[in-house]
């Protein structure tokens, strides 16, 4: 007979329960600790992203204050160095625009003090709306002005109005419009078909005036009133304002103009006459070494030769000043018009296919840069020369006697070919050739830079059947590729200026620094 006894099983059961409780407790503690660590690291990761975004916004603030900030000492102090922010840091890498990549690329990496191994990195590609990003910008191209066979555009092209293209013009870069497109076959688009991009849907809004440049010029006492002749003489400029005598011309080193702006305003009783002593017209030519922006409250006339060289009333010798009426395309190998002293461009003003970059491109090397900004028109001077006014308000040298025709004949002072290195901005007018319908057939306008104009103006006339020039010039315009990232001092910007975000993404931390 067996007797059942349970007294020996209690202890093993208690021990087993205790072990289960310990395991559960340890598991719970581990899970709680892991969750806490996860939340802690997750919080650090979120803050790291926040700090990376703060770095981007900090740099963008500096760009809004100075569009050329990436070329300043302030930029250098911010790059590739940890910058303290709240409970951590951010570090920036910035690539400025180029001919191949037209965007500012900002890479910002953030991390916290407690978890420096947890880093988050964002990369943003941005671009500011700028007139000078194009070889040509107009508010209106007119109602019946076409791009056609023989026309070439060496740089980005934009019009706020309607765009008319027929036959076979050649476009070596992007073409955009904000109005309507009329396209007839068979144009040659080297890059892309014309488009109406979203960020240019409302166009590039023109400012009402260039008057804010006067404030910059005031800081250096560089505001002049009335007719002003300017000759760019390397690293200095000659300025003959009003009826100043030939031996009293002011010579100013460009280095003395700290804000790099000259402004010419109208006098109170000015008349709309080209050579009026009270009108704020500028006559300019020469060769520039340095950077300047020169603005007029009225018109700017680009001359072939030194416009400061004219005789005053007291001179009784009516002999023509040397080279006032130029022959050919250059003097001593220097092209007539406005050129840069130490900046070179691609030969023949033509785009070429770069096999390494895989794009149609142009070359520009050097630091010289000029902005010419007229409230009204920018014209190539065709007739006459600034000289002392007679009693009727006519310049003495505006006419000569033509023995064959037995009448007064205006002097033709435009060269056979003219070169212009500058960004041209006609705020409420356009760029053209004065009296383009009359006179002899000229050669080429070779322009490196940018043309921004309220309305398109003509530089010559052509036979519609043969395309041959009848009067005036042919156009050879190419964009200065440096103007994707460097601009003439205090150049005017669109009213609707802003930063277009081309791309925004977060990259894996193992890509940091790559």
C-alpha cells in the first residue's frame, strides 16, 4: 500500500516561479532600456536632421543678403567647420554654380553633442532667378519679330512675352517663354525644345527704375549730373562731365570706387536731346580692368572710340579729333567698342561641343566684369559727336558739309564691326543701333555678356528673300558663362526674385564628405 505525500514539491515550484519572474523582469528591463535607448537615439536623429536644416537655412539667409556670398570671406569661414547650434552642430559644404552645373549645391550635416556618431545630411540644389543667367531677356519680343535662318543664340534665352520661331535658327542652350509659342519647322535646338518652366510662368518681373544704384554711387561721390563721357582706360577711368575742358578731365582709379557703381542723373531742366548738356546721357567706350556698374537715368550710347575727346567752344581749329570717325574694326588690334583687359573668351564667339562635359559650352577666363544699366535705351552711337552746343542747342560737330549733295550731312561714327563685353540692361527701353534703317551696311555686333531689355529693338535691316544685310549690323551674341555665378556689382534683380529649389534630398551618412 502506497501513501501519497506532496511536501517535497513546494520548493521547486517556488524556485521555478521565481526564475520566471526574474527572467520576465530582466526581459522587461532590457526592453525598457532598449526602448529608452531607441527613443534617445531617435530623438538625436531627429535633432540631427533639424540641425542640418538649420545649417541650410543659415547659408540661404546669407545668399539672400548677398547673391555672391559663396565668393566672399564669410563663405570661407562657414565651410567645412563645425558650427554650434542649440545642443549640437552643423557643418556645410557648398559648391557654387558653373557652366556645367548652374545651381548652388548646399550639403549640410547635423549632429547632437551627446550622439556625434548619429549624423543626418541633406543636399539641396538651388538657383536664384536672375536676368543675367540668360544671354537674352526681354519683357516683349514684339508682335511680329521672328527667330529665323541665320540667327543664333549662344546661351539661355527667355522672353516674358510670345516667342516666334520659323525656318532654321540655331539655339545652343535652353529656350523659355512666359507667353505663347509659335513654332514652324525646322529650327535647330542643340539642348532642348522651348518650354514654359513653372518658375518662369509669370515671367521675370522688371524693376520700375535703376534709381537704387544712385544710392550705392553716392557712397563714393560717384553721382554725376548731365551729359557724361566715360572712357575705360584699364584700371582707371576718364570722366568728362558737362562742358568740362579737355585738360580738366577727371581721372579716377577704379580701386577708389569702393562700391563699384557710377550713376549719371538728369539735371532739372533737361531736354530729350542726345547731346543735351542737362540730359543724363552717358557716352562710353574703352577697355576695362576690374569690375564696375555704370548706370544712367536716361540713355547710354556706346561709342567706337574715346568719347571724352572733343573740342570745346574756345578751340577755333575745326579739325576732326583723331579716330573720332573710325575705319575698320579695330585700332592697334584692339576692337572698337567696350572690351575687357584681362578676361578672354572662346574664339569667334561660338559655342562648341565639349566632349568631356558632354555639353555645348563657351569659355571665359578672368575677373573683369561690367554692367551698363540705362533707365531708357542703350544704343550704339551712329551719328554725331558730343561737342559744345551752339545758340540753337545743336552740337557743332553733329554735321559736316557734303559737297556732292550740297547739304549738311551727319557724321557716321559707327565702326564696321563693334565688340561689347558687358551685361546690358535697358529698364524701360531696349538695346539697338541708332537710326538702324539708314546709312551703310556694317559688319557684326560681337557681344559677350547679357542683354536684358523691356522691348526688343533692331540693329539693322535685311533682305527678307536673301537674308543679306541692307543697313546696320548682324547679331553675334554669346552669354558670359561666369554670369551663372558672378555678376556685375549690385546688378538689378527681378522683382519676383527668389530661390528655385531644383532638388532636395537626404543622403546616407556614409556619403558625408564624398
